[in-house]
């Protein structure tokens, strides 16, 4: 059976990971390549790197990072941040990235999804969506949840799918950072309307939260950052808990 | 030494990186003469099978590939090229294996593409899976699948239906998953192939 995926997300700035990590045997917690390798050894199914530098001047650092990860890590990875045009994506593909994630650039220019999917295949295009509840409705937000748009989240995700998104990474900004669990109500509603994989993001605080999102929303993958980086959840333990709850994992 | 057929279908950075990790030497095949330099051949491939077949035909290497006696491994779309026909672009393929490449869509209820880690059941004592436990997980990304045929199937995978995750016939082998992205078992499979 197809396994549910566990995806650690690494924030990268100027080629270094931003959040502190305290794995015992890690020589350099700020080195994204070593951290990535450590996660893959632990049993992570996939990795996401979010480049929060993402300016044109710093692009070369990101490309070097992607190449280094592709050389050393034997699981798939996605890179996001600062991808605004076809050329950005093509360079990352040729540097060894398996997928790219686009967020605001896709909202500003939805045609970019069509173009990327046509040129590189739908499997290469992850559309990341930041959502926040406003007056009882979920709206797409930009700039890490700071800027509200008038686009309803469900409509945007359906549009992204029809334009050729291969996967949706949905982050609930209301849940992100709370450690109170994923937004399973919204995730289930979205998951029931699309036929491409859905990655849950925002709110993971303990192992039960992962069990809940797989059981309640039946998402394909769950992503988290700090609970993994700070060693609060170890991936082998998490996989064991999921297995005990009848969830298929690798 | 492994030669990778360079016909412009997809990025091969990950494949060469995986071969580097297992310390298997490799190079690129661009011309008919290049085949002489290598003991093993890999046909990679990402994207549209019909378009990939067209690109392969444009290289003029098809007849040489069909006549090869060396071990040949097709990966993902590279495997699909070895079938008789693909519904992707309704195109004739190399016809090394008498099976077709079919679309998942409308044949299954599950999401398409089939993306992520799935377990495979080893079949016909395939040497591809030497030192790899049965039912190990490999990383798949595809919307088209290859029919499972009893005498040639090397591993079966289930995704609402059973399909060929790997096949073998004489010196020709194919895997639908991406060994270069499938952790240590993927690397073991590439290492096994390099020793055929």
C-alpha cells in the first residue's frame, strides 16, 4: 500500500538552517545538508527546504545547496521560496531538486502553474497555500500569513489543481506555531474535493496530532518543522506510533 | 562502467549522484560509438512517454539499443519505453516487452499521480532485488502504469490495481520507481544491476 509520508521542513537563510537543532550526533546544526542527511537516515520520507533569503543576489547559495543535497541525500526533496519565473524553476530542476514549491508567485500569476506543469510535468509543481480564517471563511494569505487576499482557499486550490499542480501543501496560519494540532476540518474538506496529494502543515505539537490528521483528514503527507528540529518528536518513534494506529508508513 | 543514454528526457543529476554515492563509475551515451565504452546501460526518463519516445528516435540510437546484449536498465519512463505501446500520446514504444503502458485515470479510484513510497512484492527471483527484503518501499511518481505479465514481472506493486513495478527479459530490465530516490534499497538495486 502507498505509505503516508512524514516531511520535515527546513527553513534556510543564506545557505544555513535558521532554527536551532539539538540532535546529539550532529556536528553542525546549521548545515542544511548534514541535517537533511540525518533526517533521511532517521526515516523521513521526503524533505522540504524553504529558502527565506530568496533574493536574486543570494540565488547562487540556494543552487549550491540544492546540488549538495541532491548529491548526498537519497530521498526526494522540494525547494520553495523565491521562485517567480520559469527560469528559476529550471535551474533548480537541473541542480537536482525533485519538486519546487510556489506560493505567492502562483497567486500573482496563476498561468505560472500551467507553464511549469507543461514544461516539467505536474509531479514537479507543488502549490503551497497559506490560509487563515476570516469571518468564518478561509482566505488565501500571502507573505507568511500577513497579507489577506480576497481569494477563498478552497476555490484557489481547485484552480491550482485544474492548472496542473501536482500536489498541494496547505498551511493553516491559525494553527501554525500553536502546537495544538493540524486543521483537520479544513484539510478533510479540501481533500474531499481534490484528486492530487495533499500535505498537511501547521500545528503539529505531538505524535497524536499526526495520527489525527491521517485518520480524520486522510491527507497523504504531514509536514512539520520545530517538533522535529528541537527533537521533541523523533521520526522513528513517530512512525512506530502511526504503525500502532493502523496507518501505513515506510 | 555504466553508460547513461542521454536523449534529453528529464534531468539526470539525481541518478548520477546516486551512482557516485555507491561508487559506480558512469558516463554519457550520445552516439552509437559511445555504447562500446560501457558494460551496462541505463535509459532514464521523466515526463511524457510519447515525447520521450520521439526524442529517443531523433537520436538515431533505437536500433543499437534493440540489438544490445549488455545489461540494460530502464528507469520510470525509461522502463515504459521498453513496452509495446503507451496510452500517453498513444505512441508505439520499443516493444521489447509485450505489455502496454496504461493510464491510471478512470481505472482506479485513488489519486493520480501515484506519488510516494509504496511496497513491492518481488517475483521470479529477480536479481535486481538481491539483498533487498521482500515488500520493501520504493519511491514512485507516475500517472501511467505497466501491465503485469506473469513471465516477465520482477516485482508487483498495488495501487488499487496490480501493476509491474519491475520487469526483466534476457538482458533487459526496467523499474517503474526511482531507485536513485528510494533510500538505501534503491541504491542497493542500482549496485545489484551494476554487477550483472
